[in-house]
C-alpha cells in the first residue's frame, strides 16, 4: 500500500544541522522535502537545498515563509531562539506542525512555544537524539535511588561554535534529576565555581561546560559518594542522530492538530 509522504520543510537549511536534516529527509522512504528556509541575506538563498549532496531536490532555499512553507505540513527547526520565535506565529496560524530542537530559550520563549501549541502540534526538545532521551529516563531512575549521600555533577562538551551554555541537553538532565528528587533546578543549580567557594552544598547540582574543536555533543552525569562513583554518559559522534530523532517526531505528530510534546512522548517513555 502506497502512503503519502510527510511533507517537511527545514529552517537553517544551509547550516550544518540543516544540511543533515535535508539529507535525512531525502533518504527516508516516507518523507519529502517541500521547503527550505534561511535568513534574509544568506548567501545560500536561491540555491537548491540539495546542492551540497550533488543531488538537486528542486527546492530552492528561501527567506520567504509563504513561499517556503506553502506545501509544508511540518517544519523542523534547529536555529536560534529569535528565529524560532519569529516563525512560531506563522506556523500556528497556518496549522503547520513544528519540531523544535533549538536551545537557549528563556522563560518567555518557552511560554510562547506553549501558547503556539494550543493552535498547532509541537514537539519541543533540546535534544532529539533517541539515545539521549533514553539516557534521561535512566537518569530519572538513578536520581531517585541516589537522593541521599551522592553529589551530582553534570559535564557537557560541544564544538567551539555553540553559543549557549550550559547546553539545553545538560539543563534538561539537571531538570530531570531535580524533579525526580522533588526539587526545582533553579534552587539547586551551580553554574560557576571560582576562587574560594567553600565546601560543596550536598543538595546542589553542579554544571561544567567545555567548548572546543568539532565536538558534536558529550554529556556525563556523575553521582559521587563515599567509596563509589556512578557515571551515566551519552556521546554523539554525528548530528545524524538528531536528524533521525526529528523524523520520528514528525511521524509522531502526524494526525495531531495541536498539543505540546517532547521526545519522551515520542518514544513512549512517560
């Protein structure tokens, strides 16, 4: 039986993640690339979105929402908060489902996404990797068992071009751990240490950030107690895992007209 492919547009189509998404959409058997967006003035405007693959798609990169999204049922967005928030009203108005992997939102930005989800379906997750989201479930289980007597530290590493810190994934790990222990991350997070800091607060969750080279994304959570250490790690060697997870999210949203979801919903890990 022949099924209609999912009609997907990609924002930031000429960037590293955008190109990975374009390639994944073109290779999957049940998806079709119908639009490609980039910012006004980008040198890629007018170029075929698949030119980097040597396989023209017939889809030119555009800065015009109406032109790029005319046939789209889904938009996958891995850009910056300002770009995502500019796109939200258009997608909400036209009923275009969104898969948002952008990180770095403040509370107002998160509230805007939640409001848009009342009008269209959205999967919003700081990390679309299936492996990362299974890791989050493992951390939830571990945090409950290690609520007493264990110091918790989160270490993340990314490429030199990443502009926000800690990473959205590291923050989500902290939120999962804090929630599992009946805390709020904002009350226990320690993001910087310098000079004479005094003894470690046993209730705190520490963060350490590394930026360098072309590291795609490494995250390790350390549970350290007297006599033992437990480390739960996830390491990405390619952005393709984010692309594949994004396509799973699009499949999950098929048939949904509204609602705010994350990858735990997509993977049935609730």
